[in-house]
């Protein structure tokens, strides 16, 4: 904890403010945000997108241009697509007062929404490639990782055990990262 605090004070001021903002959101999640109907999945995706995409750009003074915003949006869509199935898993345990997308639209429509968001993220990456902001090897890696994730989404059901969600679904973002990491070594 001491090391983390020391590193925090070495960040630039904008990054510190963003970290404090998402920290407040994260701390209020179980007490306030989780109970607000329909937004739970979007708040989770927002926080993960900020942590995994925007903070890096802010800290490294990367220009936040259209291409960077498209990348953030693609990540946001991907994260929502892998988060909705957790609400499907929790259908049995969530109280009826916690309104989630699967509670309103049902399991099948929620899975379809997840798949469509995953496809939207692929289209955003295709657009980034078209705009010359990512290389073909990275585009192929992202598409391959998305197919892996799509295969997992096709097996989602509230009858699956926790290992399916904790291992396969959560590992999909790690698989995409590993594929991108390996592809960055290819000339």
C-alpha cells in the first residue's frame, strides 16, 4: 500500500484526478451504484475502460483525438459485452430490486446484445485500421480475440457454473491481450 501511494504521487495531476474519480465510483458501487436500475454494467465498463485505456493516455500525454476516442469506445463495447453475462449468471441471486439488463430483456436478448456489442467493437477496430491507426497484425489479433470471446458468449447461460464465468469469460480479455502481445513481436 505504501508503494502504491508513493507511485500515485509520482503521477501527473490529471491522472491523479481521474484515479480519485474512478476510486470514488468504485467505492460507492456496492452501496449506491449497484442499486440504480440498468446502469450497473455500464458503470463497470466505464471504470474498466478508464483504468485500461484512458489513464495510460493521460499519463503518457497521448493526444486524445478521434482515433483514441474510437479505441476507448471499442474497449467500452468489449467490456460491456463480457460483463452482461455476469448479470445473466446472477439472475437467480440478484434481488428483484436490482434491475439488470437480463432481468428486463431476458437471457437470450441480453446475450444477443452482448454479441452485438462485441461485433461493434470489431467494427470500430476496422475503422481504426481504415484510418491508419492500427496495423493489420493488431487488427487480425483483435478479430481473433473477438472470435474467441464470441465462442464463449455463445455458451453463456444461467445454468453454467461459476468456473465457466470466473475462468473462461474473465479470461477472454486476457486472451485478447496475450494475442496482441504476441503479435507485437511479429515483424
